[in-house]
C-alpha cells in the first residue's frame, strides 16, 4: 500500500476542513485533505448555498404571482402581470450551476495552495494513521497532526425513514416538481426556510412542531413576525403536535396533539427536518480514545480533542452547527499547527435564519442576559418607522439592542425583518469591538437604510430616541 507522510491531514472538505487545509498549506505546512464526496461539504452542496438559491427563486416567483392576482394593485404600486409560471426542473439546474461553480472554486483554491486532495473514505487506524479507500487505490496517510472535520448528517425519525415520499433537506433541494401538499416535520430553521419556499412556489404547506411554538431557539418576540407571515402565506402551523407515521399509498400522515387524540393530514410529500447530528460513525472513532459529549467530539479552546495531535472542527465538534463557525475554527487550527498562538476567544457567533422575514442574532438576547445575571436594558426600533422598510413594502419587524445598564456596552443585537441578514456583520463587529450604544448612535448611518433602525435603537438605549 502506498504511504503518504504529511504534517497536517484533514478529514472532510466541508467549510471547516477545506479552510483548515488551505490555510495550513499557505502557512508552509504540507497538507493532505480527504473527501468522500464533493468538495464544499454540506454547506456548499446540500445546505447553505442551495437552500438560499431555492429561497431566492421562490421569493421571485411569489412576488410575480402577487402581481398577477391583483394584490399589487391594492398596494398602489401600479404593477400588474398577466401570468407567472415556474419550471422547478429549470430552477434546480440553475441552483446546481451555482453549486458546480463553487465546487470548482474550492478545488481550484486547494490546488493553488498545494494541498494534496485524496478522493475517498478515510478511516483511522490509530491517532496518526488513516487509511483512505479511493475508487482506484487504497493509500495510507501518516500525519503529525490530524484534523477531524467530518461534519453532520440529518436526523431520521425511525417511524418516518427517509426515502420515496419522505424527504430529507437534501432531497427537498433537488425536487423537480412542486408538491401539491407538503408536511414539514420540525419547525426549526431548516424546516421553515424550506417550508416557506415551497409555500411560495405553490405547495399547500403544513408545519408539524413538537414544541409549543416554531423556532423555539428564539424568543417569541423575534418569531412573531414570522408567524404572521406564515399566516399570510397560508401555511398551517400545528404546534405541540407529533408526527407518528405516514402511509405512502394513501398519502396520509398520522399525527397526535396535546389531547393525545390521533388524526390524519393529507401530504403528497413529507419533509423531515428534526435536526442534525455530528457524523461520528464509519471513520474509525472506535480506534481512538476521544472524549465525546452530547453526541459531539469534545474540544478545548484550541479545538484539541482528548488525544494529542488530533483536532476536531466544524459540526462534528458541537453547536452552533454553522458554516462560519466551522470556517473560523478551520483557520484557527491551521494557525496553531503553524506555530501561531491562538485560542477561541470570539465574543459572539452571529446566527441568521433565512425565513421570511429573516431573523438575525448576535450576542446575548434579553433572556440570555437575564440568565447570565446581567443588569441590562432592552431597546428596539420598529421597521414601520423606517423609510427604507416602507419603500420595500416590508414594515414588519424591528431591531433590538441589549445593553449593560451601567456602561451601555452592547451585550446583544437582534433583528427580524426583510433583508436583515446583511446586518449580521455590523452586529458582530459592534459586539466583538466592545462598542457602547453611544458608539453606534454617534456613527453616521447612510440614509435610507435598514441599519438606521440600529442607530435609532442605540439612540433610544441612551435616552435620545429621535424618530419615535
Ligand atoms: P460538512 O459541511 O458536513 O462537511 C463534512 C465533509 O466531510 C463532507 O463533505 C463529507 O462528505 C466529508 N466526510 C465525512 N466523513 C468522511 C470520511 N470518513 N472520509 C472522507 N470524507 C468524509 N449554516 C450556516 O452557517 N448558514 C446557513 O444558512 C446554513 N443553511 C443550511 C441549510 C441546510 C439545508 C443545511 C442542511 C445546513 C445548513 N447550514 C447552514 C449548516 C452548514 O451547512 C454546516 O454547519 C456546515 O456545512 C458544517 O461544515 P463542516 O465542514 O463541519 O461539515
């Protein structure tokens, strides 16, 4: 068997792994990366990018349909259209084109950085040796340091196994026909992003959620505008409801609510989005003595696992399972391996939920601040008083700031509204740089923009609200 000796071996070429390998090679280390599928991982192939492409296509189509059915006339914009149609097959080809371009981009970057790419399944033999089974040959890689970046996979409900009419998010992103009726099991961010998209594409969507409200990771105030929008879009939301079983023959989903009474709803397809779990199997975890906790590989502030020279980054290493956390960890570990002094000291990891309207959060929510025992103030500015939001015909939502009582230091920023995802950078920069409400209030914000609402919320936080 051919043996390769390297300084850094990365397993998995998702956002965590490919960033780590490229940075390590840029910093002068020999780097090998193993990938059993396409470069870019979940994010690029079946996650962030394709879902945002579908969301955009659905938005565009939905806007067009509103111009056809006369709703636009009632908003006095004066636009009307005769008809709107969508060929989802074409939409998927367009989406795949974006994915292909990005796949090629990642491959090109790996090549440019001189990273050796091995296509195949990696399996640990011991903490420094990995066997890679490729299509044509099997090679052994011996490395000074190994970085596990095997990512995550969708959780299956045993009584509703993926296949045929029961879809995972990956399957839903490749549908070539819009289902007439769709039941989404799980009202978290992936289920809602996709559920809202299919509603806009014309499906009759029902969301089935076990908890007593959708998007339970956010506070109720933040999710309220999304709930209202779901109503407008005709999406039925069943909370405190459990999906039991599905008959693919008569297309009926059996559910049970709080009263334990069983009932059935019709669904041509089911989309099961009840969470994701770290990919811990099939790569030889049992050959290592790694500590795991709550289904993730335990890591310290340098992403070191319990074994010397073995690192874990990205979804496999814990929450939040987000691409930008994965990339930041990949970059940090490469720098540590190159001898730089680094540790994870980020103040916040922004999170965006690409629903309609979007939700963005960074730092502490009022509930988090309470739990942390902080003395704090909360101020918010509604988009209904923001000129840009009015001109976009989307006045729903607000920006909220949580500040420390004595110092006015910003502890957290949250927003819900159309297009607020783009504010995530401003939110995290403010928190990372230790900004006070005064700093944001005294900064000139271009007019007319949604970010003026950020300035206004901060003005209100120091007792000088202006436009409200
Ligand atoms: P992955 O991207 O999962 O990559 C792991 C790679 O390892 C895979 O390519 C896999 O094939 C490979 N691999 C695994 N085992 C082996 C092995 N034994 N040998 C060789 N290769 C192996 N995050 C965001 O930040 N924003 C979003 O908007 C967003 N939207 C999402 C939408 C959907 C529908 C989904 C499913 C996820 C979304 N995410 C989003 C989450 C994001 O995709 C993940 O957090 C991110 O991909 C994690 O990166 P990773 O590198 O840790 O793992």
